[in-house]
C-alpha cells in the first residue's frame, strides 16, 4: 500500500511540473496572471467535481475538517496567483 503512495506522489510531481510549464507558456502568449489563475481554478473545479461524483458523493467530514480544507483552498489560490505573477515576470 505504501508503494501506491509513492506512485501518487510521483504523478503529482509530474502533473505540477506540466502545470508550471503550461502556465508559463500561457503567460508567454499574453494571458494575464489573474486570467491564468481563474482558468486554472475552473479546470480544477471540473476535475474535483468529477472526482467527487466518481466517489459516489462521500459523506462530509467534521466542521473542523471542512474549515481546514477551506483554509487550504485559500492558501492554494493565493499561492497560485503569486506563482502566476512570478512566471509572468521571469
């Protein structure tokens, strides 16, 4: 079971690498950082909803768990925006 975790971590690294490459390519073609962050968020939303439905809508976790998930999302969105601004400038 631990090997599966390593495989998922490697797939995550590959996906994030391509996320960065495609983000840089989009800014090289005139896409503003805020638009890049918005479109990336929209694509993420589609993937998340699809995955959630595929799992047959699991039950919601505790209120504390939901709060941490929301904070994680906010931090991720802010990080994505800063990343978009960074690749635009270099």
